[in-house]
C-alpha cells in the first residue's frame, strides 16, 4: 500500500527500471493529475529509459508503452465512474501519444543504427590506425576547404571572414558547418572506439601502419554516416529533452502515407536570433583578431618561413628558436585575441591560481601550452598542406610521443620538464578522460598508446580558449563569481564615458517592501527615461543542455529586473537616497522605465522576455559609445565599403528601443538567414522520417553586394524578417 510520499518521480523511475507494473501505473497517474507538464518531466528528469542509450532494451521500451496504455484504460474507467473529469483523460491521451511517438521513433532509429554498426569492419582495425585514418580525413577536408576559400577570395579580390559561413546553391551546410560536423562525428566516434578497443590501445602505439588513407574504404564511409546519423538523433533528443521542441506531422508528398516528424522550437524567432548570435560571435572574433595584423608583415614572415620547410616537416618538435618564433608571430593575433578575451572575463586574480593538486600548474601555464600548440599547428600545416596529395597521407598528421612534445615545450618556455609534461597532458584526450571532459575542442591531442598522440593541425587550430578556461575553472573549484564583478565594472566604466547617459556609480542595496534584500546592478538615465540593467556574466553555451541553463539564468535576470522596477515604483525614495544621479521623476511609473538584461554572450541579443530587452554588452556599448557602422574589406590597406550610423547628432529613446529590439549587427545577419529543414538521414526505406528546423546563412552579410543593405525593407503587413511569424508592424516594426 502506498502513502502520499511514495508518489514521486524518483520512485516512479525505480519501479520502471524494475518493471514493477502496478506500482508504475499507480504512481504515474497520481503524478500526472497533480503535476503539469508530466511527460516532459519524465524526459528531462531522466525517469524513463534513454531511447538512445545502447543499454536500453526492447522490453524496457515495451514496458513503458504498456504502462502508458494501462494508464489510459484506467482513466477511461474512472470517467465512467464519475471519479475524474473527461478533460483529464483527453489531456493524458494527447500528451501520452506525443510522448510515445518521440521515444519510439528515436529508439527504432538508433536500433537500426546499432545493427549496421555491429557489422562494420572499421571497428576491427587497431585503435591507432582508426585514429590516424580519421585525423587524416579531417585534415584533408580542411585542405579542400581552404582551397575553396582561396578561390572565392581570388574571384572577389577581397575577403570578409564570412566565406566559410555561407551556404551556396542547394547545399544544406556551409564549409564551416561541414568541418564542424566532422569534428562532432570524430568526438562521438572517439567515445565508441574507446569503448570497443577496451585495453587494446597500448599494444599498437608504436606500430607503423603503412596504409592510413581514409579514402576508398567502404567501412569508413559507412561508419561516418552512422556516426553522423547518431549525432542527428542525439541533436533531436537533446532539443526535446532540454528545450521542449515538439513535432508536427507532414507527408513527403500528396500520395505518401508515411509521416515525417518535423521538430521545431516553441519560438522560431529565438532560434533565429540564437543562430545569428553564433555567426556574429564568429565574425567578431575573426575581425578582432585581424585588426592588429599587418598583411605586408605577414607576407614577409611567410617568405622567411618558406626556406625552413624541411626542418618543420621532419623536426617539428625540435625546431630552432628562430623558426618557431616566426610561427608564433604569424599566429600571435589569434593567440592574443583569445587571451585578451578570456583575460577580460577573469582578471588578474585567476592567472596565477594553481589548478592542479600539486600546485605546479597555473592557468597562465595552460595559456603557454595553448600558444605553443597553436603555433606548431600553423607551422606544420603551412608546409604539409602544400605537398599533400591523396597518394600519401604519412605527412598530414604526425604521431609523436608526449615526452618529446613536453621536452620541446620545456625548452622553448624555460620550465622544468615535469611541469611541462603536466601542461601538455591537459591537452591530451586519453581513454581514461572523464566523459564530460572528452572534447577535441579542448583536448586536441588524441592518445593512441605507448605515450604517443596523433598531432592533427586542423583540430589543434580549433582549440577554444574560452571553453578550455571554463572547463578548468569548473573542475578546479575556483570561485568564478569574480567574472560577474569584472563584467559589471567594465560595463559601468564604459557607459559612464558616454555624454548621452548619466550612470549611477553608488551601491544601491537595501531591504525592500517584500522583506527581501534588493541590489541594483546598474541604474542610468537617458533621454528622460530610467534605464534599469541586470548584468549576467555567462559561459558560452556549446550544447542544448548548456543553452537551457544559460536561458534559465537570463530568465532569472528578467524576473530580477522586473522586481527592481516594482520596488522603484513603490519605494522610489529608497533608491533616490542611494544614487549619485538625479532621476527624471520622483515617482516614476512603468512607462518611465526601460528594463534590460545585459550579458556577455551573443546568443540572446534581440530577445524580449516579459517586457525586458536582452542584449549583449558589446552591442549595448556600441549604441552609446560608437554609433558608426563600417563594413571593411580586408586587404593590405583595409577598405571601408560601407558606412552608416545607428543614430546621428543625438540619440533618443525611441531609436534606443528599436535598437534593443534589433541591433544593427544582428539585423544585417538576420536579413541573410533562411529557414532550412535538416533531415535525419534514412538508413533504410523503413526508417522513421525525422527532421528538425535550422537556419542557414544564404548570403554573406558583409559581401560588397550585400554591405549596403543595412536596413530591411519589408511591408508592414508582411511577416517579420526576425522569424517571429507575426506581422512586421506588430514586431520589429513597432
């Protein structure tokens, strides 16, 4: 017999796992009636078996379906007995059917994948050979991509930094998307290969395999497709699980009876803004890294480098200092931008903090390792790409011992070998690396046994210092709150320098009318309005789970700034007594206040939640400090091909509100984003048809032909370009 405390998701999970039928049905129905969003919580709280987990068996899934079906029958009987309202049964039926379709189609898809994978010959290759083949494949694709970009630049006579981001013709992916997909496939495949290789890795570390070409081997092509198929399924599942994406059923054509389950988010506009933010971040990083570059100096350095091709290809990890320093200088702008970007978030206090148990390694040491590997990656690819042809893959991705790399690093950065080896090992992906840290963007050196790693220049070049830093800080129990303090100080200092804005610099903290303490991050006055800003320092999201947690932080900020508005309206004297600026009104009303959540990531800029504008600190500062918008062609002497202004003479509040809704940098990208269906590939005619919504960059927003399209011309009754689905006059045209 159950008591009320037994009716929990935790107990439901236990009984489902044990296949306890009566208990599972009883608890399920009780929680469903008491809780909203029951079936989504089953998924998010991992109460049910994961349909994509290879350990989930068919009888596990059948048991869940049996429990759900029994629940429907019981509720129907309770309607006849007058115990429940019919609406409860109808809601259960609708939500249960939706739930069953989601997990059943995903489970059927992954089982088909696993059956094909078990017959694949590639899994029987030695681990080292598997990794060499895959790394060679990735590196070769980066060469083809570089050559395509070079042709684009040659045809146009200039480059913008967006050449790899645009999608041409009827392709679904840009060059950048394709290469990132390969890295995702490799990341996923590594976990599988580590699992299948077990303890066999060490035995082949020193074996020199003759044929490591990835081409013309059907099993490699198949495993690539199967891994990509699994990634797409995981993509759909994560969006269902963490972001509440739902499906609509379509048909392939008028005569088809086969359903296509098309997944999309609750808010398409937010998805479009998120995609625009990712593209804008990439462009911002590229342009910022290029600003200090002298193109004539780069040419001179490359010419100097050309006389050292033999030493670089044969002795990469024992180069003479003068050759290594050429590589460092060439890659320096990228290194400096990465370091400055990270440094601005964490400040001085983190640089010298020890991040290992023995106290030998600091965050600064990790940055030295980052700089060292990035420079070597550039040097090696500069020459190996020139001589590459498909008849010889030996030179693309060298195999080298960790000890040798550490010795060279120790010599070039004047540190003891023990510390140097620890630092290099931070960048090595071992079989024993915890799953949450298995990430080639942070650990690009793949261990293949007997102290050896495969050095893949392209993967090394994709290292993300922000990501590395965030992982290290989260794992080393260092208090990261200082990052938020730094962002707040930086923003207040920047906005205080504007002649158009009065910014409070005094601390405002007190116990409010609701009995709780309140603290205002930033209060300012602009054009007769009060600006309330909540500042949120966030780590960049790289997954749907991280997107969900960051969005929760944003929405928490929305609630906080709305509470501060309420307190300001009810207790204005408490704020007036504590600030060093004069408010335009002693008793402000809602219409006198503009509310903003400002963050340091680009993904949410342009969103409006509960009457609160979301914007990033870069875009906010741009409005008040530098309203000039320039599009530049990168040549020996950069050429400005378009210039416009967010405002001229003096800004006003209506211009500011329009800008908050759609900052110019975001608008330019949104104009060129196009919704595109991404289908999950079919493994057979019987495969479930699954697809999901995405946006692609159809045109380069910074191309000369597009540069002057700084405003979007759209009829007031047409659908808004931002993706909201409503008329322009009721959205961004307000």
